[in-house]
C-alpha cells in the first residue's frame, strides 16, 4: 500500500488541541455543578448496552446524576460464545457477543452501519468481561468512530463484512507542521500507512501507530491485530479508554477517558453529543 492508495483524513478532529474556552460549555453538558443538563453519555450506555436498546425493551429512566446506575438490567439480547481475550485473561472466560437482532434493530435506529455497530458493541462487552469496573458503553465508541472516520466511510471508504476498510483511512502526516507533532515512521508503522518518513493515525478509530503498538487487539478473533479492521480497532480503543481503571459511568472519569483520546475539550463535547444522540435514537427506534 502506498499513500496515494489511501484516503487521507484531513478534517479538524485529528489536529485539534485544547480549547480552554469550551470548558464551561462541557461543564454544562456534563451537568457538573449545575444539577441540570445533558446526562453524560456513558450513563445512557449502561442502560443501552446492557439493557438492549430495543423498542421492545423496558426503558430505564435516565437519572439526573451521571454516576447513578439502574438497579437491574436485561441481558437477554446477548449471545454468550467462547472467544479470545487479551493477554492475562483466564483461558475459560466467556466473551459475550451482541446478538444479530440487537445489531439490526439499533443499526436501523441510529444509522450506524451494522458492521461498525457490531464492533463497538462487542468491544464494549469484551472490556466488560476483562475490566468489569470500567463500564464503558458502546455509544461512546460509536461516537468516537463516527467523528474519526464516519464509521469507516471517510473519503469514500467502506467497511467490508470482516471489518476491514476497502481503502485505508489515514490521518495527516505527523511532520511537525503547525498544529501537528513530528513523529517519525518506523518500518512497522509504515506497513499500516505506507509513509516511510512520517507517522499517520490509521484506521476507522484513527489510532496512532505508537498507541496501537501498546493497545493492539484482535477483536474478531481472526488471528490478526490490524488497526484498519474496525473490530480490532474498537477493542483497542475500548481498552485504551479503560486504561485508568476508573468507572467511566462517572462524569469526571468519562471526560478524562475521552480527553485522553484527543486532548481537546471541543472533541469531548462532540463525542458527548454524538453518544447521547445515538443512545436516544436507539431507544426511540
């Protein structure tokens, strides 16, 4: 693969830096200090990812406090199958998989391609087994995937059924120009983005090669950990977001996790809005 064969992601999400003027807006969105405002996205996710988010499911009212959890959830939509987890996980651990019916219903309601939605849901469920205290929901991953690459469709790319993109999605060259870090490519990172000189963020979740080397994951159990495969990328991103060990159903922990993915308060606000929109649409569908 050469750089010319890939679609290069040039929109502003990758190049953003901290915008301190937006902190007040994010505080209102997260309901911090005011008691009134949109509920943090991960609060919705506990209801949706564990509760089914299907029209036939009983909707659990969303509490005003982002760290309040429902007393009980319905997991009937899950199909439990054997699968591989990350290094150190018990060999006999059961990995939950989102059912085909749930995927079809929520994909229709939200407009998220079913291949992408499957990746987000199963990444959320897998880290729920690996790190049950994290409680990362699918809608945060969906919001990030939508912002970073339009769920693998940026620049005319499309997701294949196996989760790979038919055209690699690349971020701009990290060549030290204003607003960008200068990160030299390595032989391994060049195999992902085709540039022998400068690194690029890669894939539907726009992971930096150095980040992927730490969090690389095989989300679909095919024996390969490929950042250009949304199943692998979503699980890598989920593990990254859960790295602190915090319960991200809390507003502060959720904010910090998303901020660590892209150090921009505007980015956090954008992810919050998209996650809440997906959550609401999945219940309304």
